[in-house]
C-alpha cells in the first residue's frame, strides 16, 4: 500500500490520502503545494511499486513496512534497487527479522541522496553486521538516525558526512558493532545541530587498558541538550573528556556491574552545562536487568524547568 503522509513521522498515514479522495478540488489544493505541505508517499511493500508510482505525483517516498513476508521483502528490495531509489527520504524498519535485514542491506550498498530519516530496529537475535559500504558510506542529508540491535562498525565513517544530524540513537549495540569514543567524537565534532545523543551497549565491551590522552581542546556540541549512555564508566569518561555541551539539560546514565565507578569528567560536564548549575534532581539507583543478568548503576540528572 502507498499513501500520502506528512513528514512529522507521527501523523496518521491515511490523513492526506483521505483528503485527496474527497473531491477533485481538494485533490488539486493538496497536490498544488507538495513542497510547502511536505507531502510524502509511504510504501509498505504490499503491492509492487509499478502499480503505485503512476497513481501519484513525483513525491518523496518513505519505506515503512508494517509486516514482513517474502513478497513484501521482494517488493521493497525492488524499490531499493530501482532507478527511483533517489526519491527515498526515510526508511523505518521495526523489529525486522534477520533474513529480511540481510536482503535489504544487500540492496542498500549505494548512496541514497535524499535520505533524511533512518530508523532500523532489528530483532534481538539478529546477527547481520551492516558493512562499511552501507548507504555507500555517505548520507549528507541525514537528520535522524536510530539503530537498535544493529552491529555497524562503520557507523562513525557514515556519520562523518552527516553534518545536518539532529538526533542520533545507537541502542543495544552488540560487541561486533563496537566503536571507540575517539572515533565517535571525530564525527560528532562537525555536528553543530545535534540535539540528542544516545549510545547504549548491549553488554560491557572489552575496554582497552591503555586509553588515549584526551585532546587539549574538547569538541564543542553547541546544540546538544540530551545525552543517554549505557556501558562501562571508562567509556563514558573518555567520551566526556573529549566534548563540551553547554546546553545539556538531560543526562541519563546506566553503568554495567561496577558499583565503584570514578568518572571525574562527569562532574566537569555537569558544572560546564549552564542549566545544570540550577540542577534540582539527581537519582542513582541499582538496577537488575533480567535480560542481561547484570547489576547496573543508573544515574539521571535533569535541570530545573
């Protein structure tokens, strides 16, 4: 099925589809200003793209299957492989099985020049590692990236081209998707618009005993207001030693297994953020996660409203 969708990503899919079918006048009004209304087509893969593209004007396309089957996988792969792939502006794959992720990944080894939104949440048992050539290694228009359960060691390389990113969420990162704080900061340093950053590892990574000396001048993230982290305290310490975020207002941390952590740069980061000078709440709680079988320390700071 393909339908018109407004680009907030939270609007109901059928809204514009219904309006353009009310009458010819309404259809003309809606389609007369496709860029101003930011209209997009949502493709779920239930029908071949050849049956749908001729029905609607040339508009950006959102790939968002609601279920997965062999026929849907074939249809979406055909779209990703087609000459129309340059129209794809968003890809959302929720709870995608490993077999389908492998198929889609094989079709996404080239640049998608209009892609602004990427959200992939693989099943927990996924074993597919995204190659460095994913998206052709470049996505200059990306504004939102959310990856769950997706090992992607080449992520820092891809992010080097994503200077317009405002939201980056890397959650449940398995060991095969590990990247160092230094590699992460190398790409974050160019993201002047980044508002929200989440880095959460699935289990404690094997952190090197010898760590890099932090730079004399940390990278400033002028727009960052939210930082979420889950992992070992050494990783967070190295990350915070390399960045400054003066507008930080929400700081959520979950440490693995270590009740006696030492993160001196955490205090410095809190003191550096203007809003935290009036911080009215800090919570530290021990948490048992049954899925990880690990004891964690959870800390959350929030500035006053």
